[in-house]
């Protein structure tokens, strides 16, 4: 049985990387089916984006690998969150000033691994 890998990259998530990484660490090294159930019941805003990235990587593995994969064996092999683009904005301050701040977005990388189905040989 050979292990097959696929990945997905979700860019420009409107959530801070530190907050998104907390959600990503909940599902690290789990089966995809378990991870989806966990993320559906997680009350954080970033859970929807992480679930979408995991489901995209899962679909990439099942549809684009060219091999028959057993869906029960698909695991999250790697998931990490990096900071994305930063939008510069200004907030009003006293005495007519404007103070700068940055809206930071997140990038989510998910890699899943699955085992090929074993073909039964005819006797």
C-alpha cells in the first residue's frame, strides 16, 4: 500500500494568524472525518476557513490523484498557518490625528495523506 499526498492552500483569510493557528492545532494529525466534526462544533470564526481548506485538500486527494484512495485512511499530515497580506488602515485619534494600524490576513496550508485501496487478486 502506497501513501498518496495532496495539498490545498487557502489565502487571504480575514483572521489573525495567531487566532487561526489555535483552530488549526485542534485538528493537527487527525483523520479528516474527525477534523470536520471538530471544526463544525468549534465556535471560533477561523474554524470555517480551516474546515474549507481541509475539505479542499481532501477533494484534491480523491479526485486528482488518479488512484483509488480509501476515504477512511485520509489523515491530515501537515497543517500550518502563516501571515498573509497586510492592509494599512488608520484609526481616528484625539486632536484630529490619525494613527496607523494593520489588518493582517492569514494563509492556511493543509496537506493530507491517504492509502491506496488494495485490489483483490483473483485466484
